[in-house]
């Protein structure tokens, strides 16, 4: 996946010079938002952390606090997200999903279904360090039933590696017996198999499942489950098939129809900008007969739009 992001480390990088440019952009009357966004999006997250340190050393102020006091609205949220180290950003998003009024189940699903096992382990330990709380406990305290069980399985980050040839047939049969062939549904089987097998293994199971049942696994999940359990199972299946495809669909859903889910839009554009944004763009184009660039352009405005389009990195018209 290396190098599939749209945001790359800047060659000839000098943290002190960048800190000065940002200081000038915020000094005096008015703020040069354009200078801020052009500079920060042309730097990798690791470089932004160095700029933050240099800014404090040179000016005795916290760069993020300064940015917050100068910017506003969605543009501010986007810039603050860009200034947050990736694992810390996931921790913040999960904390917000749990601790706010109500629970943002979609946010929990999106992060826990799409991150690699080593990332999930890093998220758990950083969450503990930052909040002195156990992420699993917080998740189970805020969710219930089979949905909660599935999130706990994902939090174990213990997916098997590779493809277990001897299990493909039996996994597909177990899923069929737990759903289509049963009166009622044995959700536990879906949770165990979808939560613990590798993506490569699951892709083979889905193929076998289709041969055995005549259905795509997604169709069966939609028939056999409902609510948040259905949402998390479908997210896991989509990520097993293609993580960029999953995010392309999520971005499309964030912007289609009236209103925009800006929280989701920011979260995906920022967290995937250095990972696989090129692939997400390609999937978006393939699935929706329009480009991600055009969709963002039609759905957002101002500096917020400018920043999102830079993160998108080009138009696949």
C-alpha cells in the first residue's frame, strides 16, 4: 500500500521556516487561510509534528491552539485533524463517538472494521494512556447485544494471518447453516467467522458461500440481521473485499442527498490521505460514474472545500 496516498513528505523540509510562515499567516489583522492550508497539506503528518515542536520553541505558543483561535467551523476541524498524529486521531474520534451525547455507532464501525490489527492494538494502548480508561470497557458500556460482541471481537485484533485452506469450505457451510438454512439466525457464527479470519481468507469463503447458496454473503447478512449488527457485519465484509472500496462508498454516502456528513468526510479524507487515497479515488470513479473531486466540489465551499480538494489530490474526470 506504500505510496498510495495523495499527501507525501515534502522534500527540502525545514520545520523552522514552516513555523515562521504559519506565524506570519496568523499575525496581525486577518488570517491568511490559504497560506495555512497550502503549507500544511503539502507536508506529511510526521513533518507537521515537527512544525508544531518548532513553533513552540520559536514562539512559546501551541500551534494548534493558535490555529483554533484563528480559524473557524469545518475548516478549523479539518486543520486540527491534520495536525493530530494518525493513531491519536483515531483515539480522539473513538472517544468522541462514545463520550458525546448518544453514541456515534457509524464512527465506531468505520474505524474498528477498517484498521489493521497492529493499528487496533496501538489505538487501545494510546486510549488507555490518554484517558486512563479501557477502550473495550467504554465500548461495551455504550453499546449492547450482538453489536457490542462484534466490536469486542474486532478490538481483540486477533485475526488469523493468511488463508486457512482447510477452513474455507467449513466456514462457508457454517455461515450458511447459521443463516439461510436456519429458522432464526445464529449471529454468533457470523461474529466469530467474520471477526477472526483474515481478509484474504474471507474473500475465499465468500466465493465458496456463493457457490453453496447462490447468494452473495451481503444479501444473506441483509436478510438475516438488522440494525447496528447488520451495519458492522457489512462493513467487515466490504473491508475484506476492498478497504478503498469501503471508503469510496462511505464518502459517497457522506455527500449524497441533502446535507453532508462533514464529520465523516473529514475523518476519511484526513485519515486516508497518506494511506490509500489514490485507490479510494479510483474505486469512487469506478462505482459512481463521477469523480471524488467533482463530488467534493459540488458539496462543499470556501477554504474547507479548497483543503478537501488538495487532500483529494486530483480529478479523475
